[in-house]
C-alpha cells in the first residue's frame, strides 16, 4: 500500500451502488436500447453519405456509446467493469479495434463507497467482538471494481492491517453482467463473423467467480507467501485469518510506493533496471517453474519499498486473479516460446499445432503471419546479432529499451492483419489471462524505463525446456 494516500481521494464517494438485480438489469437494458436506437439512426443517416463520411459517423457513434456507458457505470461497479478490463486486454490482439474501444469504456474510474454504504458488509461478515478489536479508518485507502480497501489497527497490538471489503452483491451479478456485454457487442455488430465467444466468456466467468471468493484469494496469497518468503527481493502480505472471510480479506499492511511515483522515477538507471529484472524473473518463475500465474499485473497491484543500500523490494498485492495452468497447455506453450526465441520454425510450428493456434489445413500465408507475430513478440530477448535485429533495437551489449519502443503497436498491427484478412479463430481460452499478464509486465517495465539485458535471464528458464 502507498505510504501516502492518492490524490484521487478528493473525489466524492458514492452513497450506494446498484447492486439489486432489478436496478442493474434496468441500467444495462437502457444501455442496450440506446445502442440499438443509435445504430438504427446511424443506418438511416448514412444511406446517402460517402464512404469517408460513413466511417466518421461510425466513429462518432462509438464514441457516443462509450460516453453513455461510462456515465452509467458509476453506480454499477462489479463484474461489468472487471470483465471490461479483462476483455479489453485480450482484445488488444484478437478483437477488432472498434470492439476494444467499447470494452475500454467499461473501465470507468472506480470511486469508493462511503463508509455508511460499506460498513454493513463488515458487520455481516465479522462478529461484533472481532470488530471491537479493530480501529478502522472510514476513508478507503484504495478502491477497485469489485471492492475497496480500508486500513485498520489492531487495538491490542497496535499492528497496522488492511481490510479488503467486497461490494454488496457483486458476486450475484456476474452472469447478468456478462450477458449484457455480449448483447451490447452483438447489437453494435462489433465482432468478427463466426467469432466463437463461448470459450472466452466461460474463462472470464470462471475468473470472476474466483475473484469474488476471498477465501480462495486468502489461500492463493498464502501460497505465494510460502513460495517467496525466503527471497528478499519480494514481499507478500501475510493473511490474517481471524479477520477474514468469504467477503473480507485481512492482511498485514505493507508500506511501499507506486512505480509511477516521482521518487521511483528519479532513481538511478541501475536501480530501476534491477527492479525491472526482479519483476521479469518473477514472471518467468510463474510461467516456466510454478505453472501458477498472477494474471492481473496492473501497476496498482504492486508497490516498491526503497532500501538505503539499494536493495529495493517489490511488494506484491492482490492474488485474486491467480490461475494454475495444466501441463497439457503449458508444455507446448513453453516450447512455442523457445521456438520463437531461437528462430526454430519446426519447433514453433509443431507447438502451435499442438495448441491449435494453427491447423494443418490453414493457408500458408496465415501460418506465416502468425509465425511473424510470435517471432516478433520475443524481440526484447533476441541476441544483438539475430537477423530480426536489423533496426538495432537490441544494442550491441544486448540491452533493450522497454520505454522507447513501438513493439506493442507493431504487434497490434500484425494481429489486425490476421483478424481482418483471415477470419482468425478464437485463440485458446488460456491465452486471455496470459496475454493480460504479458501486457502488464511490458507496461510495468516501460514505466520503470528499463534498459536491460533480459536474454540471459530468459535463457536460464528456456534451457529446462526439452
């Protein structure tokens, strides 16, 4: 948690959220009806316009819909916002930009509830005796789509802890919220024809259900604590079971500073590089060693604890979206990464076939495009003499500048080629959260303005793959 509170605390808190099924359904139906009416109006007014004018009108229609959605979201929160976050990260590579623009509009700023609105959840989930043991700050320390965090003090010991409190009834709205998103995307005709949404939405639903069960998150947090307790580079909060339950998670308060804080940004390059390498190694441990991945790498889920001697630590928060992957998926996925890194087309193609990214009957041009896409994703880890490094993006010492690169834009452009020209099928469902993880790691290293040699670190894990 931050040592100082965010400037966003000046925003007025919400007195309530629309948590009843009736009020939520009414709001979501209103959005869909508005979208349908706007689409019908767009069709009528566009009939006599030029192609350029039609495209401009279409952009304005989507912008208007995004604005309407954002204004309606303030009192909804919950799975609608969270699903928007999940799907838009996935959509960066595999959905049309118009659909992704609308999904991003579901990520409205998360304003906390007032104490009067959140206190009943505490009283429902903790006994009067337990509540009497705590002195709880009424102003939220942080807020998100599914719940908010309050700092507290254990009166008997003076220990600082945090209580993550779930918003009322968000767990009951998951299915109706996901249906609303599908209906909205369908009404606006934003999805490729024959694009199978079922595996994608099933994966999102499974994760949303998991994230609303704080007893599962408590266990996942304890698992990560056990894995990293002897590694001084990382700090995982301790779960305090006596103040925790299905809708409340109590942990130790761990001080730290956000990665985008000016103090972190002003650190010397070598200290920022060291933090970046430690963050990257944690990612590799999850993918190549544990097979267990914290798939919500939003920068707000991390803090940095500075050390006078330069041994800075990463504070890891929020394990609700942690996912375990089967070896049946992970083994060919790891081999596909290895094939991409080493320009090994045979290894890459066989692994991509195993995962059904590509199929035997696919056009050679599609296979080539997908291969180019994957071979480009590993750019930060290629050797300086690699043929793919003709532009010198990896310098002679093997350093890659994670801030000053257009790699995300190049990858998105390549992905859109695949979608638009070849009716790209729905990728394996496991990719939705792995993509989110990979994108988050890239953003974190970009914020740190890292210039590091990541190849040697990756090779340490790749060598284990047969």
